[in-house]
């Protein structure tokens, strides 16, 4: 029995995702981005496989993601590749070398803390969603300022213009996405890239 195409599996899981509004911001709810509704193992496996197949792992020392919803992808990709992982946390641990980063999404602002990234380490960043780019942009800036070498940034779901904006403003950042969506008449639609 052949396995389903991983991209089709991810895209199919996005179709029909519930939409809620946070002020004027349409927010889709999906297991990769929110942990609800429940995540089918097949969707996580497909997303992991897409990421693993995109990367030359001989060029990566460590995989990094942001809590909380980057964690399932980080764990799956780390386990699938054997590469060590680091979580960018939303609280301070006060470790030596900790870097504080202010981030903002389309509907909120917060602070993140980066620990245990060494100068010269070749980093792959994985994350769940890019919309405005307000979370990933300051984190990538901070990683570069720490001396990390960005070997890739792979984000599962693209919504909005954040990736395109960052591609124009920071063409050296290797940002890729797996599936691009749009909200059309209150529904998730897959946009061909």
C-alpha cells in the first residue's frame, strides 16, 4: 500500500479549518498551528517528511523553534533527523547568554528568550505559521546577532504577506513554506505557490 503524498495530506487537513476572528484578524484553527482540533499522526508525519526532504542535513548543526506551537514540528523533525533541538521560550530562565526578543503577531505582542545558541552554529528554524512576519523577523535578527548561521527557515503554513515582505526586505533569509492559504468568504483556501 502506498502512502499519501505528504503535501496533499497537509493541504487536505487545512481545507475546512475553523475560522475565528480576533478583532479584525481572521484566525484559522488547525492542529499544526493550534493543537486543536486533534492532530492526526498522519498530518504531523507528512509535515515532518516535507521538512526533512527539503534540507541538506550535513549543513545543519541544530534545529530551533518557538514555543508553543513550533514544538510538535521541532520534536518530529529532531527525532526524524537525529539533530539536537532548542526551544525559543516565552519566559526567561536567566541562563548565561540568554537573549531577550520582543515579538508581535497580527493580534498580540510578547517577549521570547533565546538560550544555548553558539556563534557559528548552523541553524535551521522550523515554525508552524507565518502571517505578518512579526514573530519570525525579530527572532531571525537576534539569531544572526548571536552569530548563528541561518541555513534555513521552514514554516509549515503561510497566510498573509509576511513571507513575501521578508523575502523583499531580507533576501538573504532562506524562508520557505510548505502550504500557502488564504481566508476566502470565511473559509480556508489553498493558494498555489
